[in-house]
């Protein structure tokens, strides 16, 4: 037990481990992220990392939650800034779509969802919470735009579900580097879709 106590005292803060994990994904790709390699980055043994995170699946999910926390703060800033609902919806879309091929956040998101086939109920609920935050913010923005007359009178919840499905599909294409679906092309497609289905003629 004394050894475990020393490990707790000497271990770096968990956020430092999560930052290091995200940096490794960005620089070397997810396939290079191992518990042993991450341990070397933060000065811990892989055994100590497993003490804190229990498994690589848990490490990846916590890293995704940490990354989503940062994106959530940026999303909140964008959605509460002055401007029209349409301008803020465009900012939401631009934040949602990956920066490009092998975007580290989307690379991690894809891996966590791929592993979720065998995840327990707690992990699934945490993943649902991530998706729910994006959905709720979009529903609120759509409802605001409808009430202001900027958007057509759509059902905000149903439209948000369909728009996010479109964004997810396109974003996966960008993240994996599917030819012909770069970030700017995808954003252009989404703008056209919104112009055809949501924006009022004078928006």
C-alpha cells in the first residue's frame, strides 16, 4: 500500500496525462499511443497509468471528454457572442467539422465510438452526454433563429438531429481523408443545404 501511496503523490495531474495523450495522437497518430509510450512522456510507468485509468479504453474516453470540454467552452463562446442566429450557426458548423485529415479530436472520437461496441453502460452514458451537449446547443440555436424569423418554422429538435447526422457523415469523410471531401468542400455543401432547407429568403 505504501507503493500505491507514493504513486498517487508522485503522479502528474490527470489533465497533464490527457494533454500528453492528445499531443501524441496529434503528432504521431492514434496507433502510436500506447500506455508504455504515454507513461514515458509523463514520467509514469504503464502500471501507474492503469492504476489511474483502469484500461486504455478508459484513458481514450477520458481524453475525449477532456477534449470535448475544451470544444464545449469554445462552442459556448461562439454561440453567446453578438450576431445573428445564422452567423452563429455557421460558427457552430465550422467548429464541428474537422480541421482536416487525421484531425486528432476526430481521430480519437472515431476510435472511442469504434470501441463502444463492447463498452459498458457507464461508458455509453458518457458518450451520450458528449453528443447530447452538441445537440442541445444546436436545438437552442435553431429555436432562437425560428423565433426571430431568420429560420423557417422547423421542428428544432428534428432538424438538429438531421443536421448533425449530415455533419457527422461529412466529418468522418474529412477525418479519414476521403478524396473529394476536404473541409472547405464539406462546409460549402452544408451551407447549400442550410440555404435550401432552413434560411429564410432575406437571411
